[in-house]
C-alpha cells in the first residue's frame, strides 16, 4: 500500500509539473497574440488613412480605433463581435474591394482592347502597374494603327473564302463594327461544322470498313483520309455498299427460312414429348397388365400378404419398407417430372414422397405418380424446389 501511495504521489507531482508548464506556455502565447493584434490593428488604421487620401474616401473617420480595447467593447451578450465587424472591418473590406475593382476593371478593359487588336502580350498586369502603364498604352495605340491596314486584307480574303465555300457573308459585314462579330462567328461556326462533318464522315466509313470484316472492301482507308485522293475512293464506297446491300437481302431470306425451320423443330419437339409421354403411359399399363397376369396365374393362394397384417393382401405398389434410397436416372424439364431407379420390386407405392439431394444439399421434393417393376415416375413439386434437379441426384424417403 505504501508503494502505491508513492507511485500516486509521483504521478501527481508529474501532472502538476505538466500543468504548470502548459499554463506558462499559454500565458506567453496570450501575450504574443495580444501584441500581434495591436500591431495589426495599427497597421490597418494607417492603410485606411492612406487609401482615403489616394481614393477620395472618408473610411478612416468612420472606422476609428481598431485596437484590442475597441474590439472588446463590442462584445455582445451572446459572446459574438458582429458589431465590430459590421461597423469597422466591413467598411475597410468594402473600401479595398472598391479600389481593387476600379483598378482591375480598367486594366482588364485595356487588355481586352489589346487582345481585340491582336496584341495579346499586353496583359492586365501591365496596365495595373503604374511604372509600365504609359508604355503599355503607347504600345496599344501603335498596334491599333498596324492592325487597321491588315484588317482590310483579312476582310477581303474572308469574303472570298466564304463565297467559294457557298457560305457568303453580307457585303461590308466584316467592316461594320456592329456586324463584324456576328459575321465572324457565323463564318467560324460554318468552317468548324464543315470540318467536323468531314472528319465524322471519314471516321464512320473507316469504322464500317473495320467492323464489317466479312466483306472484301475495295475502298482504301488511307487514301480516303487524304484531302486530295478521297474522290477516287467515293466510287469504291458506292460499289461496296451496293454489294453489301445485296448480301443483306440474301441474309434476310436465309433468316426467314431459319425462323421457319426453328418453328417446325419446336413443333416436332412438342410432338415428340407427347409421344414419349404416351409411350411411357403405355409401358406402365403394359407392366401393370403383366403383373396382374402373373398374379392370376399364381392363383389366390400365391398372393403376397401384408407382413404388418397377414390377413390383408399386398396390393401392387403397397410399401412395406422405410428409409428407402435411390437415384434419379432421367429428368424431363419440359414436363417437370423425373424417373427414379426404384419400382414395384422395391415396394414403392403411388403418391409416395421423396426428398432429392445432391451431397448434403437439399434440392426439392418429388411425388410418385406411376410405378413400374424397376423404376417409377415422380412429379417435381415446384413450391418446395430450391435448386435444379439433375441426373444422379439422390432420392431419400
């Protein structure tokens, strides 16, 4: 017990030391944070005053003191400082955003003008920089003069190209500032659509050639992609398509014949199933007749008696055994029945039920409907089916 007390005392001492260390560290951080906040507040106040002078605004007077005390005095009952933010910080943010937007809008407007006259090297940053502003403006003006003469040649050439492509532009539309953009957009869209359509046509034809491998194509895919040799391949494509169309017509006739043959095969299959079912019924009737004939020949004294009740004759199909086990030798999925290698010789009665299993897995249950000497026929009970019955599956009572 004394050792435990010593250990607890040592742990208590260690925890106290840790608490003292972290408490001192938190005090130092608090002092640093307060000093930091005062320095930031003072710096922000000076910045606001300078922006007022340069921007003809009066935000500094509205903001006033930004120090720790001013911040503390705006604390609400809920413990928030929304008043400080709304009356001071938001005004500073609004002033800065307004000045920055004014400067950036002017710079971007000049840069956009420069871009429109093919002078993309004059970025907005050049016009935002006071030292580079005058040089940028001078360069922009010179570029506008250079572009003027070049535009005349471009306008004429575009009009000629559009006319040759059967996509004529309104006369003078490229020179009119109010129509120029729309005319250029139309011309560019027409060219893009024409190019996309041409590429899509070639790609589709090439894919068709690669996909339909059974046809002996005459067209040359490489020449088809050539802007100068494609015309000769168009005639080859027409011939190939005509041959494929003839083949499709022939295939359609074959398909119709195959459907007719398939329908006939299905009918024959149904007829064969009916014949097999009737044949099985006749075999059962014949086997029953043979059994009755044998009993008649033996006479009344030779009739087998029920071992459970010697005074009662044993009828064909009456069962006197239990725990009998066999296997499925045939499955008819169309008529949903099975044939089992158990019959009258095994004293299997009609309406006897069996469980079908494969290994330790339960498959379904079956019910005997016909009994022959060496095998019996049983219907599969669908509502108790949990798997597909297969030849060789075990049947147990």
